C-alpha cells in the first residue's frame, strides 16, 4: 500500500474495538516498525511485547481495559490500548501508526479515544512508557497533558536507550 493521498483523508479510517486476531497483527506491526525505523532487535522486542498482550487476553473481559484498532479498508493501520493497572490507574500501551498513515490526525484521534475511555472509567492517572527519541509521539503526549515523570537509560532491544515514563493526571 502506497502512502495514501490527502483525498483519502482521516474520514476513510475507521476506529473500532478489539476483536480476536488483532493482537497478533499489532505485535507484527510493532516488531516490523521498530526494527526497520529504529534498528531494534525484533526478537527481544517481541519477547517484551507478547507477555503483556497475553495478559490482556486473560483479563480482557474485566472492565477497564480496551484496545482500539484503526482500519483503512481491510488493513489495520494503527492501534492503541488502555490496560487497567488498578482501580485508580491505567497504562497506555501498543500505540502505533503505520508510517503511510502519519500526518492525517489519526494519532490524535486514537489518543482522544483512549483518554476519553480513561475518564469514563474514572481513572485518576494514566501512564505510558516510551523512548526519548520518539519526538512526534512525545509531542502528542505533551499536548494531551502528559508529563515526563521518570527517565532511565539502559541497554534494551539491542540498543542503548533512554526509556521515559509519562503520566496524565485526570482528576
């Protein structure tokens, strides 16, 4: 799929709730993107991602967690998840946009969906973990009111990285 034209804008992208099979594709998207764009070791990155996805599958029927998938035609082009941590807090996870679909406002739409869900669940805080060089994502998080609360440098996924924790206080 080539980069979509501006004629096929955000209105042709549908955001829907999780259904079986989505997690496998979201994992695939993460591994492929982080390996190609950032030279992450795909195997160790997948070993990090998959256990949390398996946990989601075990607890998905409990209220407070949700995954949303963005589709263009029959293709998944983005995703975001909110995973319940406890009664008062949740974690934003697996936020990804296919590079061909960046710059259309899709990330903002997915973030709006996720933060609105957190408010509907009466979470007091939502946090996320990211890498310091993901500038566009960090900019989006700041625009939604997330604040950087922790930075930690270490060797991870075949690279020396600085991992960051961002938090949003809702109430």
